[in-house]
C-alpha cells in the first residue's frame, strides 16, 4: 500500500512498503496533487507486479516512457524498476564492448578505435540522449578533415567509423537508453575505394616468390596469390592434416566466417601453382601434423614490413592492400574460367561481396576487347570486300537442314508437315511461304507438285 504525502514546502512524496517489508520514499519534487495522483497509482501497480514476480502492465510501461530521466532514476533508486544503463557516452560504449563476448579481438580493436574518435569529438561525459542527427553529420565532417600519417583519413576508414557508431547507437536504442539513432541517416559512403585496387599479375607474384628469403615466405606469397587465402588469419591455421593429397584439395579454416552456420571451413582445390611449394615444404617437415606456416602463429602478426622488403628486393613498386589485392587478383583470375558461385565457394565469400569488393578490371580485359573489335564483322567486311560472297541460304533451305528430312522421300503426313511447314486443316493443306497463306487441295497429286516446287527453291540440282 502506498500513500501520497505533501510537505510544507510544497514537495510531494510517495511513501510505500516494499515487498521485503522495508519502508521507502519516492520523492516527486514540487508538483501539484493532480499530477502526483497518477504517479501514486502507478507505484501501487508496480508494487503489485513486483510482489507477483510478473511484468508491469502495458499502461504502466507507457507511463514510464513518458517520465523524464531524473524521475526514472528515482524510481530505480527505490527499487520500483530496474536501473537503466548509463547514458554517458564513454561508459555505455565501454559496457557494450565488454558484454560482446562473441566479438573477435580484431573486431574489438576496430570498435575501440571508433570509441576513441567519438569520445574525442563529443567528450567522454556527453549524454547519449543529447546527440542529434546534426551532431552525427558534424562528426562525419570532422573525420573527413582528420589528418593521419598518410594524409587525410581514407574514405574507407571514415565509412567504418560511421558504421560502428551506428552499431553503438542501435544497441543503445534496443536498451532504451536513447529514443532514436542519430547516425541512422548519416551516409557512410562507398566502402570500395577504386584507387586502392590493384591486380597483382603472375609475373609480379613470381618475382616476389623468387625474392623471398626462405621457403616459409615463398609459401605465404603463393598461398595468398594462388590459393586466395585470407592472410594471415586463414594461413596460420592451415595444418598438414588439412592438405588432402589424394583428392588434390585443402580444408581451409576461416575465423572470419566461423560464426555463420556451415561456414567454419571450406574446401579449396589444391591448385597446380601451389603444389611445388607444398611438396618442398612437406619433404622438409618432420612433424606431419604440425602447421604449414610455423614462423608466424597469430592473426595480428605483422607481415607487411617483411613483405615490403621482399617487393623492394624484387624491384617492384608496392601496391595498396598488399595481401587483400593478391586475394582479389586470384578471384578475378578464377572467374575467367569457373562459374561465380563455384569461385565464391572456394574463396569463402558471396557473389554479391565478390562483385562489390573483389572483382577487378584488368589490362587483359582491355586487350581482349580491342582484339575482338579488330575482328568484328565491320572490320572483317572492310578487309574482305574484294572477295566473292556466297549467297545466303533461304528460309526453306534452312528449314530442310533443321528438320534433317530427305525432301524427295517426304511421303508421310508427318514428314510433309515438317519440311514444308504445312498445317492440315479441313480445307486442305495450308502452306505458309513468304508470309502468304496458300491453301492446297487434299489430293496427294497437288501436294506432290507443291513439294517439287519447294525442293527446287531449296536446291535446283535436286529433282524428284
């Protein structure tokens, strides 16, 4: 049972006995009796629901949604409702990242990078509920003007920060900390940066393999370029027991897709380009159950520094996204020979993802296009204008070849309808020639005459 108390200073309080028998007071502040009475009613309903260990009634839930944050905190303080999650920017993001135990270490690092950008711009103590859509737009403009060691922040990096910020506020929306997501309408931009695409040719890959300091690095480069493996995450998990020598296949373990049902592993062909390096490594490996790559064992291993030295030793110019572009080059290459759905199964992605982020336009595509243009009918007609041209076959001749019927032996009704396109109607044979409908009598002698004319049009040398 709860009661409404009015203090001499005009402040109102709701006093009640909690379910554990303790006496508590909910302070409402300076409000009139008309506004305080509905609160008293809802307090009693909340106590009733708490006593029966049930959820509050819908009208009570709607009532609580209409209260301001200060009064909600007072309801939570006296135990009438659960305490709301912190609306402080830094506290909420930190708690969200902490409870996402399903996130991989690399994903957490990306989230923390966005958390740093948000707290630097808005302030660690900023209330999430005060961030508007205009503030979100200003944050994006701030990122566009942010300078890094390589110049202005890349478009792809800005896109990632906006998507992660949207993720944080979507979580806050589900937790009912905020009423709307200010980043929902912010353009995250195109994730694909064409300026950073590069097709690594076979000659370049082979030059790097030749310049590699040892067998381990030759394997790393070959697996990235000719196997299309994600490097280093998939490569460091490859064991010799995953190499199926008898069927010329490999079992690839993918940490990136293991969260999806049936995507923990995939089967990849043991491509001919890989066999020399795997055979050499197998011959020198004492422990046949060990990992194929033994020098580097973590997903966060920095392979870039050494690979840049190898590229320099090969007298090549470093390309953007060293390992990603080698994987994309392999998928582009395979798409020329195999169906897209097959290649995507081998590469561990989808057709949509491949088209948006992997497949590239190469120099060979342009060369093939120009070669085809030089052999086009227009150019061919110019080069053979003096050559005698053969007369094209007429429609009747084509029909003869298509039906594979000897016209001189067309005596049955079925053969007659095939070679002459004759339709049998009550009025007789109906024959269509040059869009004209010719009706022939039912007499076989008339059809024989029609047949003879037809054969002469097809080939004047044939006689019946």
